[in-house]
């Protein structure tokens, strides 16, 4: 009965989203044939979503670093519980901004320094295990760690230190545990530093942020508001494609027999689904902050309702998925929820690329994941 109820919910949600895209709207958009007024788009995005969300990530990274330092000085279950809590907060804050993969995020490999993913060859696991086994003292110095492989200094590496094989030594006071804690602390310092660089890159004094907010001819980054809009659309499309094709699909598999929850990011800490939900919520919020709905022509205003409803439905579906990931990927309501989420996100992406982008005059002749 529960299985049937869940299936009916997913079917009803999909039908509702499709119907919403066809409902007439009362609000009047700009007259057909006139170009969208994209002025102020960059300012709305930066002030309302980008800068606050990146600041939140930087602040939570600093708080995690402090919690790990406090724990390492005198390990205890109570202090470790704080570390675990703050790690979850940082991961969710990261998922809310990972789709902002342009500008400061891509400079100096910052995305990979924070989140080396995808990692199909298990580079992070292999390198982190080697550091722990050899007790490489150069890895516990944050400055020297910065010069090492990006796979050794981000959130996946930190997750393994806190939740992976041998993590129980963090509490036993052994040499292995003390080294592991020191390495975890160095990683958290690197994440904190990189997050701080991201925040600086979007601050008011940043040349990149100024041009994103006020594009002008002759600027090296953005010359027109249309170029800002194109960057924004590409970020949305690339973020959605990343969630479906790079995060969910590899661990979900085409069939239940091919599913493997260990291919998911943050499976050890149980944060995979919560992170996905945070990303979907963030994409919905930055879309709302853009004010693009008010820029759509009268014939295109129905696009807005469909996008909002589909994102909200996917977010609610992920929030309702409480099964452990290893159970959720097999046949049953958990897998149905993940499959529906993938379908829903792909539908949103298609709408953005084929309907929303042309409606505001943005070309879609780009590969959303190519980073160009």
C-alpha cells in the first residue's frame, strides 16, 4: 500500500507540473517582439543570492575548522558530535553554491580543491589512505597541503577522515588517531581558506563582481547584460546537468542491480540526499532572485510556473526520502523517488535551455559542463 501511495504521489506530481506549464496566467509580461530588459540582473543575483550564500559557506567552513581544532585538543564524543553537525552544515552550504561554476569558483581550481568530483578512479580514497598509512607529516601542514593534489584537501577527503575506515581512532588517543585528527584539521583549514577566497572573489571590491553587476563595453569579463544573463543560464543548466549526470546517475545505475550507493558523494556521512535537496532549493532560490519571471514576454510567462513547481516537487521528493542510501537505490519507493528526481531535474534543464533561454534572448549553443 505504501509503495502504491508513493507511486501515485510521483505520478500526480509529474502531471501537476505538466498542467502548470499550460495554465494561463493573469500577469502581463513584456509585449511580444520587444527585447528583455536585462539591466540589473547581475546586481540582483549577487546581492540577493550569490554573495550571501558564498558568505554562508565561508562562515560555516570557519566554524567547522574551529570545531575540529577544539576536538583535536581533547577528543570526546560530545566534541565529535559538534564536528559531525558542522560538517553536515558545511556540505549543505556547499551544495547551495556548487552550481555557481564560473568566475572565482573556477579560478585556481577552487571547485576541485573543495569538491574533487567526479572521482571514478577513487583518487581521493587512494591518496588519503596513503597519507594516513604513511603518516605523511607534510600533509598536516595546511600551507604545504595547499601544494599537494586537490584530492587531498577538500570535503571528500575530510569526510573520509571523519567517517571512513579507521575513524574510530580519532577518539582513542593513539598515534594513528592523533595524526588523523591533525590531517583533518589541515584539510578544514584549506577548505576555510578556499572558501574565504571565494568570498573575496565576489565581494564589492572584486573586479569580477563589479563587472558582473555593471557590465560595460571594453570589460574583460562581461560587456553586456546579455552576457551576464548567458552566464547565469549556463550556470543553471550546468548545475542541473551536474546533479543528474555526475552525481545521481552513477550511483543510481540504469537498473537496480547496477546501483551502488558507494559511488555517491558523502555516502559515508549520509549527506548525499540532503546535499542534493540543498542544491535544488538553491537553484530555485537563485532563479527567483533573478527576477527573470518579470522579464518574460506575455506568451512565455507560463514557463515560470512550470519551472517553480517542478523544482519544488523535486525538492519535496528528496526531503521525503528518509531511507539510508544503500536501501534507497534498490527497488522500491526510495529508488522511485530518485528516478523521479532525475527526470524532474532533466525536465527543468530542458525547459531552461529550450524555452527560458530563448525567451530572454540567450543563445544555448554551449556545453553546460564544458566550463568555457
